[in-house]
């Protein structure tokens, strides 16, 4: 059975990531572990931040607790969405640094592949930090990059604007 680690935050629920999960489900028995780094709220892109958190939009003051709340809400929504696709999936909120969070998540666990889901290149801090290549080198794992093209508004629980 293949095990996949998904590292994502703002792109959880996006069509590109959902398609990647569907492809792996279609390929045979597998399970997924979703890691959501608790990215500081002040580092989030406004278009990708517009999602409900505890009954309203999050205030952008940047506390670690707010980052944790946003990440936890995204994780819960993503787990529901992926389970609805038929995926065997669980996950966790990790520390803000995605590389350190990935190192902690892979400690003692074997994964067939790491899927890194990012914002478009012009917006992605993770791509500017060369996260996919750093993960490959430091974790000695196959890393696949999935890049979102737009915010996952409907999937994140917010109605689409018409």
C-alpha cells in the first residue's frame, strides 16, 4: 500500500490537489497524511485567507493561536473533502516552518511520496524558499509539486461569488 504525505495550507481544497489525490486513489490502495503548517496569519495571501474560522472571518493580527486556528479549520475541511472522495486520510497541524514540520511528520513514518501543494509561483513563499527541493534533499524522498491556480473558496466552505 502506498502512503502519501500532503503538505499544504492555503491550497487545501483546491482542484489541483484534489485531482492529485484522485489519481493516486485510482492507482490502487493508498492512504494519505495531511500536514498543515501553522503559517503565521500575516504571511497568508488575502485571497486565500477568505474562509470561515469559528463562525467568522479571522482577524489578521498574527498570533500563533490564530495561525493554529486557521490551520486546524483548513485541516478539518480537507479531511472531510478527501474522505468524501473515498480516501483513507488523517492529518495534523504542524509548526509554522514547513520543512521542520515535514521532518517531524516523517520521523518514524515511511511515505511513498510527498505532495507539496503551493500557491502560484508569484505568491508562494514555499517556492521562493525552494521547499520542494529542500525536502527532497533533506528527507531523501520523492517530492511532487502541485500548484494551485486560484483560491479554493467553495471547497473551503465559503459560497462562490457569482
